[in-house]
C-alpha cells in the first residue's frame, strides 16, 4: 500500500501546453474501457485519460495530440464532437 505524504497534492500536465497544476485546473478526457471518449466530470470514470487546460488555445493544441495521448485513432467527426463538448464546458 502506498502511503500519501501529508499535504501532497498530485500534479497533472496539460497535453496542449505542458503546464502542470492541480486536477481541478484541467479538463479530464477519458477513453473508457468501451473505447468511448468522454470529458469526465467525475474521477470515477475509469480508463486512459489525458488532461487539458481550461483555455481555448490549449484545447486546440490538445486536440492535435489527443490521439497519441489516449492511444486511439479518431475519426474527424469524433474530434469535432469532442471539441464542441469542451467548448460548451468552457462557457
């Protein structure tokens, strides 16, 4: 069992710009075990995940890199749908 250090806050890294920060500062994009890609609002969504800053420019960069980060080949319409979902959450 891994012991947590007192006061330790795990850092995440944006796949768009490389900025590091707390989980709450990022969107979490998850490829579920069913090979579906979702923007997770809950940590309980299981699967391979990537983090993206809550910034429009980072989202654009991240969408170019998301395929490699999640190890999934995306169709163009899948990326468009994902971009729309993230843009709605930015508002």
